[in-house]
C-alpha cells in the first residue's frame, strides 16, 4: 500500500432501537422555476417535439424523477413567482399573452406552460403540487382566485372558468407559497411589512371543499433569524403558548452553498482542494442555520405546530462557459453530490421541525438532478444518484447516529458525515467521506437490534470534479460496496470523496 492509499479510520454508533422523528418525504422535494431551460426545453418540449413526450411534457425526465419518488414540486418560482400572473397561463396556448422574464435572461415568456400544464406534470410525476403565489406584484384577489380556480368544486366563478378551459374536477393542491424572498426580488419589504402581508394573503387563500392548504410564508435568507422572528411574532407572541394563528402553517428560508467566494462566482468543475473543503464547510453549516431558526421558532411555538421549510437550497456556481448568464446552467460533480448528502444528514437530524426542503432546481438550473439538451440527450447528475440512494429515508423514522471519532480534513472539516433511519424492520445508513484524497475505514457499532446487510452501494468518481456528460453518462454512478458485519459491527472502507448507503434488514 502506498502512502497515498493509507486509510484513516472513523467510528460511529447507531441505536437501532431508539426511534426519533419521522423524516418527511417532503424533505426530498423539488423546485422548477421559469428560468433558463428548467421549464422550456427541460420539462416542456411541446406536443410537436420529436423528443418523446406526453401532452408536451418530456417522458424520459418524468420517468427518471418518478424513480426518485419525487414527493413535491414547487412552481413557478422563485423570483419569477412575484412577476407571474396566473391568468396569462390558462386558455388556448396560441392566445395566451406573452411577458418578459426580467429576472432570468430578459427573454420572452410565451406562457405555454401554465396552471393546467403544471398540474398535468404533477399528475405524471405523482408528486404533490407546491404552487408559489405572487405577493410582490399581485393582489390578494388574484391569489385568492387562483386557489379557487385550482381547488374549488361545484359552481363558482373560478370553477366555471376552469371547466371552460377543459378541466372539470378540481385539483388537489396541498402546498401554497405566499410570495418569495420578500426581502429582495419579492418586493424589497421589511420583515414587519411582509409579516402583515403574509397574514392578509394567508387569510384569503381558502380551503375549498376537502382541499386543505399548507400555507408557507416567504422566509429568511440564510440565518437572518430576525426575519423568522417577525413572522413568528405575527402568529402569536412569546408568552401566548403554542397557539399560532393559523394564517400560515410554514415559514421558509433559503440557503445556497459555494466554496467561500459567494454564489455565482466560482467554477462548478474546476476547483482547488481548498475550494472543495470550503464547499463542504458551507454545506455543513446549514445545520447551524437550521438550529438558529429552530431556536426562534421553539420559543414562540414550543409544540412545533409551524413547520420550517427550506424551499431553496443547493450549490450556485458560475454558469457553464458559453451559456446565457441569466439561465444559471451549471455542471454537477461529485462535490455537489456531497453537498447534497451532508444536507440530508442535517435534515434527518432536524426532522421534528424541518418539514420540507426543495433543491434548486430539478432540471438544467443550479444544482440539478437532470441535464438535458435540445438534441434529446438526458444526463443524470451525481446529485440525482444521492436522491435515489437516499430514497429509503422517505417517511422513515430517524435513528440516532453518533460519530465517536473521525479525522478532521481540510483544516476543520469533520471527515465523516452519517445519518440513519428505520422502517418496517429495515434500516438505511448514509455515509459521506469528506476527505478529498484519503479513503476512510468506518466501523459502526449497531446497537439495540440484530442486523444483516441487504445491499450496500457507493458513489464516487475519479476525482471530486468527476461528472456525467452525454458521452460519459455513468462516470459517476452508484456501484456495489463491500461490507462486513460481525458481532454487530458494520465495517466499510469508503473511497475518497464518496457517498455510500448501506441497507440493513433488522432482526
Ligand atoms: O433559484 C434561483 C433564484 O434564487 C430564485 O428565483 C430566487 O428565489 C433565489 O434568489
């Protein structure tokens, strides 16, 4: 064994018989904005496209996302949501008005993908709809009528309009966003100003028939807990106990990762060791940010009636050379996969308060699952594989996983990240080796129940910048991982910069 191949070691403990909070499948949620080639040229190719599609929606993309068990899809933005007027996106496509997408590339939006197309997409995906309404440039009436159009049965003005446009039955819409980034592109409001708007808008987003809305107030950037406090204060008060006014049920925040230089400033595929570790540091820091928001929410709402929602997260690199800077198209490497895996470990640990998270974004934008091009090629990214390998955590019960000892890498980054969950006499263990160049021997003491390994897989690449292209679609794809399990101790050796899952059967 050469010096480079020498392994470092880590030890962990998992209590298989101490169940924690349920990990909502919605922590594996998605986000699709009218931005670059996410909707147009991504999901939507149009009915006349030579690319196989169902009613204009690309079939291979739907199939790939169904394999992830995609739980929900947020739409139409993002910043676009506060510019979007839903009535422009209904009725015969050829007569829909156009608009300019001023946020994203200044391109003309033809509104061919609107409410009916989005709900059709959700049906094809078998995903819950998360519709984000317009506070910044909309009205309370406009938002209220959109809810009615989507969800009201029987005879009403909006239900009649929906029927005129070819849809008899109302749709089920569980999640509703009250604006987006109201501190910035969503209206440049103060926290107090927005909190009042959120109460007003939330009031008029009605539950029609059996459709119960989970309304989500637009939240903070990163760890701006003053914003969260203003929203919580608007629902109750510090001494009122846990009885929040039910005008919204969730409070969001957004958190993007980069290598240390800020979003939109660094290359997705060309980075130094230092930048690799800077990225891991930033990704791991999401847990501190979650804790800070939780602390504020706990003091106003100790019974955890209000959910914390991270409805935008992921890496934000420079666009790929030669692509439209307003389209946010970036490659996706093993480094991105590890950003995803450490986020999920933190999500699992905070599942008691964190109820939904949406990666930005599903297709062709920022940290995407899938990259497509107009020739019909489709590439699954390393991040896609993390979502697939972690699918067993959906709606499972978190298990306590303690790292007893692990090397510190890159100066101050913990070399091992781990989380676990259980369901139906099975468990899933997720492990990330955050060393860019050292393998890691991991020994996990599985306590409380007998276990045997059903399957173990590992995801890595030649180096941390490895990624998939139409020519090399499987450069980064999961392969079998060797394990041993003796006297309750699970042992695996993780290659450098690797993510692994071990599926266990429990006795
Ligand atoms: O995901 C891209 C953009 O990032 C969203 O439109 C906005 O909400 C955020 O600033």
